[in-house]
C-alpha cells in the first residue's frame, strides 16, 4: 500500500504542475457543462414565458369580412395586423409565423347558420411558430364553440346535447417531475465532467509515461505492477472526483438562478441532492478512470490515447439517449446497471421522487463491482511484457 | 554477482536470444559487446526482470529472478535503454521518487541523494525541472536514480549513447569508481574502444549467441590479432553494426 501511495502522490504532484491539466480539472470540466446547461434552460424557459404572456401578432387577410371574430380575437390578446400580399409565400419563407385568411363568403355562410370557413396558413416544420399556431387555434375553437352553444340555446336546445362526452384532464405530474423531463441531460453532464477531469491523468500516467520512455525505468523498481497501477488509478480518480465535486457544487449554485418555478416546476437541488449524487457517482468515477487507463494502456502514444478516449467519451451518453427515446418506467434492476443506475438515481433525486436506501446501495455496489472487474482486466494488461517496452 | 545460464527468448519466429550464458563478477566491469540487433538489450531486459525468458536462469547474488523478481530488482541498479525523466519534476525529485519506491527512509534518502549529486557533479542542475536538460544531464539524473539504493550490481544499457566526449569520459571514470567500490558492473555497448578500455571481461554476442567470453588480452591472443577491432571482426565474422 505504501508503494501505491508513493506513486499516487507523485502523479498528483506532477500533474498539479501542469497548467493545462489543472485548468481542465478545476475549471473547464466542472464549470463548462453545468453553465452551458443552465444557459440553454434559461433561454428556453424565458422564451416559453415570453410567448405565453406577450400579445399574439396575427396577420389577417380579409379582416373586414368578420368584424365580430376580429373583435373577439383582439379581446383575447391577438394583435391584428395586415396580411402580407402573398401569405403562402411569406409563411414558407418564415417571414410570418402564420396568416389567418377570412374568405369573402364568410359573412354569408355565418348569417345562414352554415359552417363558415377560415383558413389558417402555417408551416408545421417551423418549431418556433408552433406555440403561436396552437394559441390561435384554441382561440378560434373556443369562439366557434361559444357561438354554437348560443345558437342552440336560441333554438331551445341544451348545448349539452351536442357534447355527450367531456374530458376533464387531471395531470398527476408533480412540479418537480415536470422539470425532470427538461433536466434529463443533467446526469450525463456530471458523468462527462468526471470523464474530462480524469482524462489528462489517464493518458499521462500510461501512454504518456510510455511515450517519454519513463515507464521502463519505473518498472525496474522493486514494486509490483499491480501496486503501481493502483497508485496511478487513485491519482486519476482523485482528479476526476475533484472535477465531479466542483461540477455538483457549481450546478447546485447555478440551479438556484433557474426560473423553473415560472413554469410551475421545482427542483430539489440542495445539500441532500449534492451528497447523494456524489455517493452514487463515486464508484462510477472509478469505473471511468479505470476504463480510461485501460484504453490508454493499449495506445503507444499520447495522440493515439487521446483518440481512443474521445471515442470512449460517447459511451456514457448511451443510457441517456436510450432513456429519452424509450422512456421506460423506472424499475429496480436499472439501478444495477452502471451508468443507467446513476442516470435513474440522479433524475429521481432531482425530481424529488423517492429512492430507497436499498436502491442506492444496489447502484453503488454494482458500479463498485464493475470497477473492480475492469481493474482486474487493466492489471492483466499491465502485467504483459509488451506494456513496458517503449520502442 | 550476476549469473546467466542458457537464456533464451524468441519473438514469434525470431530467436532474439538463443542460449546466452556468462558470469559477471563483483569488483569487475563486464562488457556485453555486439552489433546492433545482436540481442544485448533483450538479454539485459531479462536480467532486470522486465521480460520473462522462454528458458534459462538468471541469478543475482544467488537469487533466481524467476522465483523472487522483487528481491532481484532490489539488488540491481539499472540504467535501461529507455531513460525518460519526469519533466515537471526537478532532478532531485526524480531521484527522490525512485528512492521512495526502493523503500529508503528519509535520512538515508537525503544522504544518498546528496552523495550521488556530488559524485556525478550535478549540484548546479539538481533543483531545476528536467525539461530542457541536455542529453548528458539527463543521463546523469537517470544514473543517480538507478543507483540511489546503493545496489551491489549495476546494469547499464549503452550508457554512453548520445553523450559528447567530456560526458563520455566522466561516465567511464564513474564506472571505474563503481568497480573500485567492489560492485559488479555489467554494461552493453557496440563501441569496441570503450569496451576495450574499460572491461576486465568481454562477452561478445552475435545473432543471440555468445561467441566469445574472455579478457581483452586473451581475446587478442586467441584470435591472433594485434588490435581488438580486428579480433571482433574475426569473431563476429563481419564488420556489420560495429563502431570504432
């Protein structure tokens, strides 16, 4: 154990003197991801709020044909404007989100009690316009329903006759859960942070050591390769954990500034969230550090190792992607799968959903076992003759 | 003392070392001479347990390297072919790291490192980061860290490789000093003048085999040549890979 500690402290000391590594570990890794994340969410949230509260500009062609409808729309926050000369072209080009066209025969049909038609011109593929389109649609819909009800009453018929079924929507999602769907990427950012934090050391302590020809002299010392490897893994994990810790702290602070409550959401980012996230992530950090070291041990040079590790970086995104494409119901076995367990646990923590101590334990234990197995494989690679030979 | 008995190592179909035996005694400098690619480095790597021989034995002070490699490494001071330093550590810290790995306590470390820095005349560079060191300064640092645990047996793989004249001279003087301390010094070289000037015993290796194992004088007498150079050419059978 003493030899491992000697290796550990030497790697820590040497890498703390490398400005690029330190910046990656203490600044880029922990701050970049949460900050970008907060920025994106903030923009999205602010835009949603803006759209809902601001007056809705509605270019109308033939407004004079339906003065009552126009008055009704104005009353509900629509800002009636003149339509462009060629509405279809304007919408296709994105110059207008939508255009409402009221044909000349509208008034005639309305007076006769027939179905009067209005045209809503929009582009389904313009995501930006969707909120405006659905707002206008619901305004038109409710105007039509109200008028229909009044006509029935005028004829002595209850409006209920035409509405045999009424759906009352009762949304059971809690405020935290609604925000959870938006924050699905967060666990990935934590994992990515830890990955970036350990990367420099994983490369420097294996492929780097081989490239600068210092591995062979090191292995001539009377210390077993397993112990040397433990020291190196420890140093890599220590840097990765530092990055993770700073990342969680940065997010916990930045999360306070997110205007999520304006969307009727709430987040459970407190000390409890931070501590439990750290707990489930710890064994995963060792898994990642060991995987990185393993990949780098196969590389002959620094550059080769960087290529391998960049590819490896895509592995943690897999469960995040899978779970957004196939939103599975959370089941206990998921906690047993490294990466997925952390994903599920952190998501539920943030949404304020319960996670039992047994599930935390399962998540921790299974990742720890995975880390141990990857360590055994890496140690096997480390014992090979090929590893030591620099040339 | 280092004893090598019928050592063999093959890489695929290539027999890099094919039955090498010799003895390097205490208080003597033994030179391993041979052309490039003769199997010198592979032989030495098996000696310091970096590689495992396919067959044969290595005994260091009577300890079998296959049985107790850690004990063997503790008795060896090795300057391998690869002599990279940690460039963000000072020369002293580089040496200190290996001293700790050798398990030396703090007072021993301090006295040994100070003694080596004085003996290798490197006081002016001891506390500089090794980035930007000259080849000679790098070799000095690598030797100091290899000998920090005061080993009885010293293995040097091409120690004067890449050194200028002055550095080569001081390296040779240092090796003689190691011999005078009563240590067993084994070094490899493809430079015959160096081997002739330094060695008590010369082991000539060609194509993975020992082709001669004599004192320099005996070697000249055996081949009936006046100069060592001619003797080597005669023994090896060609001039390929040798440098004067």
